[in-house]
């Protein structure tokens, strides 16, 4: 029928697809019930439809939207506001004997509104509000009072277990999830700190299903809310998201009238909706306020959002003192995977969480992630060639296998050059967003004398088949994707059947180092937008199905990347931090950080996208160990800048360290001591630390020079004078002095001394003299008492050389300016350098010979004008 060119059927299918239903589902519905939208809808949602009535209804001119509303509301309302029939009230004596805990737990299941049932006594359990697998309302009959049938705990655990099986396909709760539920059942606020991918979302999803009341979830990103709503719909739970990214204006009023079990909302919107939420609390009951990714509350966190800080209004407005119909303050649950100890304290304080807040702290350790750090300049195509060779080869093998299986190379070839093609497709709507709001506004590390990094030109960019315009070349840190930055086609999700082959069933294999990586996608995180495009283009050119992702790309492109990534159609996404929080795809096998992350929290958060199925996954950090990271977001207060530098410094130390297990360092950063000494997977555990060295002689020289300079300046200007500090030589000058005074070290590398200074600082022998600023690396070293004592002692200084120290001792053409000068004497070095200079001047010449700009574009006209002025 559908395939026979039936126009009305096609029309109905199109409408269904518009509503967000899958094509095959729409086709099947039409085949069964005929080309009637209402009946097709009923068939999809309820899994059945009276065929005779369907035919009858097709001839009735009933407004389509009304039909839809009737279906949705009757289905969902039925269980969101459980009717008298669905409840059993017990005022029996057996209940009187129950403990106070029982009373509290029972209160959980009462609707907040003063309903008629309340007059009959305490409800033991509300009907379970669930949608069946077919999307049909299904009310589980309430059970008898728990004290009658053997224990409250057993009662609710059984109930949860049923919900878990039915909706999510899991056999049991994880212990931290159980603890969080227990806290909620006893009306306590709760702060959950659990590893990425551990399953925090269930802690606030189950209460909605268990109580029949509404759970309001505050979430920072629209893409995250969208993903979660889609998943819930798949699991048969009605949910929606609200915010400026919500295209359907009716969803908000529907949510406020209690249609959805779970309402996701961005912080700005929840602040606006306080009054409607109060009415919702009275009419339907709000079971819980969940604040997801709660580290955004804290100024000390890596992703501070000012609106998150104002969420204390939830406690202020939804407490018994404000709302007389409440029996207890509506509990808050706050969840994050990346909060250091100061951040946790800040969260509890700023959200006005109660003094009895239950803190659930699980291990941050991810046993299936193998961490490693590699040195790379990360800025040139030659680095890409070196660093992405294995990745390209891996996917090439995958392609070959696919071609062999399908026997049709064309199918697969079509997918290459993905990123370029996708961007081209969107060029029209993307143009505006690319050219607006981009400030090349970040601190560059002043390349110092010893840095021999050759800056790359844009040749890699312009020589590709699909040229990218200059509008793509902005170089700013990405803004995190705020709610407004991402629009989605629908925001309303009604439960769909749970697929039998649930991708959420977790594998519980604990990988060992011998295991090899399975096939799966990769996310490459880069610090700037420009690099997302450069690298995606590079990978596409080498046959990898790769796409770029950053907040300023066209929304349609971002949507497509999300979509294709989740459907395994993309092999690599090259992204800024905008593709971080909440990406929950089970089989991500590799996370590559290509450049310095802004903090270890951000790093761990992004690395946490890997291996969510529990299988071995790789997290590699490629950074230029010869450069101090200084890339910071613009528009920060002085205090925030200091904090940002502190976080960068922690990152820098993490990468430089090569003697302590990486996982150990990472979890320690979040205040956890790994029970095992090592993870047995990271590069340090597998490759072992470098050879320990006695650095006494160098340490003594360094301390002596620092002491002499420090004393000298103090002697001239007095100890506490401001001038004293300004006159003090900085680290670079100190190294020059060492080179001048000690012949043995005349050709030594500054990087080596930088590593030594860090070791001395860690030991407490020197300190930073500049108290006004935070530096990633010590800038004005000052000797400490301990350092001066060490100078007098015969103590040795045994230490592992760090990343920069090892790098500086690796063979390289020259290690200092003097060596560089000497290099000209070597004919081979001279030839190479002259070759490079020739190449540069040739490129300059070619640039000047570029064809005239297109007079149809603003840029073209402007450059023509400029050329005129020059002449
Ligand atoms: N009890 C459980 N048993 C098995 N799998 C579970 C359980 N709870 C959650 N999961 C699975 O764990 C995965 C991660 O869940 P979720 O997205 O809630 O993680 P998260 O802790 O919020 O991670 P992130 O910090 O990255 O947001 C999901 O795919 C989910 O299916
Ligand atoms: Mg989460």
C-alpha cells in the first residue's frame, strides 16, 4: 500500500517522521491501520488499534492535533496523576506499628496535593506510573503494606528491581545508586560523586518512576538533555526538556501541568519557572530536584556557570517554611564525576543543601582506561602525520574488512571526506555564525629562545579538494555549548518500546594490558576551533570518516555529527570541549587530547567518554612538553584567571610526571587514594619510570645561584621593598647565569632546569616569589629555609627526571642559541636551513601572486580597496 504511490499514506508517513517516529515504524503502522494519522499514532504508541474503528475514524474529519493531544494526555496523565482506583489506602492497624523510616518512605509515595485519598490515611504505595513497552499506560497494582509482607526495604527494592528490568534492562542497582535512592526515600539531600559513565542518571530517574511524582533535572547543555530524553523515550519513560532551545512552545505548559515524568531544564529557565513549579508541586508533587553536572556551580570547578550558582532558589522556595502543603523540603540531589574537595564544599554551601546532606563518594577510578602522555608539537601537518598514522591505519584496516564483507567499495568510499562535505552542505547557513563573534583572544606562550617549533603554514588547508574559507580560521577557545547554542527538532519524548538488543547492557569485563582495543569510534579533543577543522580535514583526506565539532559550526551540522556519531557512521569526531559532558556512547574506544586541556577535571571528564561499556579503551594526551601551556578563555576576572592558571599548572605537572601511575595521579587529584599501587595499563605502569638520578650537584648549583641573586637584591634594595621583587631575576635569567658561570652547563637546556626547579619546588627547597600571580611554572624562584639547609647538607637528591628534562636530553640539532649559531658550521644543517628559508620565501612569493579577490564578497572588495591604497 505504501510502496504503491499512495499519496495520503506518504503524507501520513511524512507527518509521523516529522513527529520524530522512525520511518520503518511509520510504514508498519500505515500498513496495519491504513493512512489515518490518529490510528497510526495509536498503533505506534499503544501497539494496537481497532481496525474497524480505525477505518471509521479515517472518514471522520477530526482535527489531527486534537487527536494527538487526546492520545498523549490520556496515556500519560493516567499515570502521572494516579486516580483513586489505582491507589490503595490503608488505615489499618498494621501500619501504625511501622517505624518512622517507614512513615517517611510512605510519604514519598503520596501526592503532594491534598487529595481525597489523604483523608483515608497513609498510602502505602502509589501505583507505579510507567508506560509499557508499547508505550501504553500501565499501572502496577499497589502491593500490601510492607510491614505486612516482610520489610520495607525488600518492598522498595523489589519495586525498583522491577522498574530496572522493565525499563532499562538492568538486573540490579549499583550500590551507590541504591544509597542515593535510600537518601531520597528518607528525604535527605544527597551529593553523588561517581566516575564518568558509572550511571548517575538512574539516581534521579528511578524516583520519578517509583513515586509517580515529577522529577525536575537541571542540566547545563541542551544536547545532553536531548540525549537523555531520547534514551528515556526508548526506555518507555515520558520526558521533555525546557529552555530557549525548545522549539515547541506548548511543551513548557504541558510540563507545568504534569504531563511528563521527568522534566529537564536549563538553569536559566528553572529560575524563571519558580512559580509554575510551585503550582506543579502542589498539584502533582515534585519528587526531587536533581542538579546534574553540579561542578558547574563552583567557581573553583572547570566549567563554572553563573546561573548554576543561583540554584539555591530551589531550596529557598521549595521548603516547608515556604510551601505549607509540603511535609518536608523537596530533596535535592547533586551529581558530578569531577569535583575536587574544595569544589564539593562549595557545591553544598552554594546550593544551600542541608547539614545532613548525604555525600556518596564512589571511586573515580576507571579500570578499563589506559592513560598515556606523548610529546608532540601538535601544531603542524608533520605532527599529524606522525601522531595519527596508527589511527588512520586502524580505520583503513576496518574499511578493508568492510569492503571485503560487502564486496562494494563504492559504498564505503562515498563516506570519505565527510567533514568537508558536511561543512560544504551547510555553508549557506553556516557563513554567518562563522564570521561573527570570534575574537582571536588568547594568551600565547611567548616562544622562548630554545623553542625550535617551526610554525606551520596553511598549506594543508588550502590544498585539499574542499577548500575551507578564512572564516573558519578563527583561533579562540571554544565557548562551551550553552543551551541556546544547540537547537533540536523536537523536545518532547514519549516512551517507545525498549529494544531487545539493548545497547546499554554493560559488559563487565575487566581488561588486562594484554587485551587489544576493539573496534570503535574515536574522539579527538583540541583546544581551538581552528584545529577541529584542520585535523578533521586531514583525517578525511586520509580516508577516515571524520567530522569537526565546535560551538560555532552550523547547528544542522552539529546535529548531524551527534546523530551519525551515535549511529556509528562516524569514525572520528574532532571536537572542542563543546562535545564533552554527557556524551554517553558505550563503545568509544579512543580519546585523544591533542594539545593542553584546561584542567585535569576537564581532561578526566572528556576521557570519561571512552570505554563506557567497560571494555579496554585508550586515552592519550599529546602535548608539547617543551612549551608552557597558557591558553586561557578570555573574559575572566582576576581571581578566575588565577584559578585557571592553577588548574593549568596541575595539568602541566600531570603530563611532566612519568614516574607515578597516571590513574593514581588522576584519582588523587579528586582526593582518592588508589587501593592498588598501579593501574597496570598506563604508559608509566607498562613502560616503567625512567632511571632514577642523583641530582645533588645540579640542585646545589641552582640553589646557590638563586640564593646569591636573592641575597644580592635584598642587600641592595632592602628585604621588604617592592623594588626588591621587581629587580629579582626571573627563571630564564637565572638559567643564563648558570650557563655563564658554570662551563660544564654552558650548553645546558633551559627545559632541563625547568624540570629540576619543579622537583626542588615539590621538595620545598624553593618557592615562587611572585605572590600576586599564579604561574604554571615557577617564575621568580626564592630559596626556602629547607632549601638553604639542603645546600649545607651532604644529603643526596635522588629523583626521576621529568618529561621536559628527558626531552631536553634527547638528541636534537641544537639545544641553545649558542649551539644554534654553531650549527651553521655543519654543512648538512646549513643546507637544511637554507632549504627551509628558500621554501618560505617561495611561499611568500606565491601568496603575492594570488588571483584578485572576488568583487562579489565583502572580503574581496575590502582587499581590492586595500591593494589600491597600497599602490
Ligand atoms: N545499574 C546499572 N547496571 C548496568 N548499567 C547501568 C546501570 N546504571 C547505569 N548503567 C549504564 O551506565 C551508562 C552510563 O550512565 P550515565 O549516563 O547515567 O552515566 P553518568 O554517571 O551520568 O556519566 P557522566 O558523568 O559521563 O554523565 C549508561 O549507558 C547506563 O545504561
Ligand atoms: Mg551524567
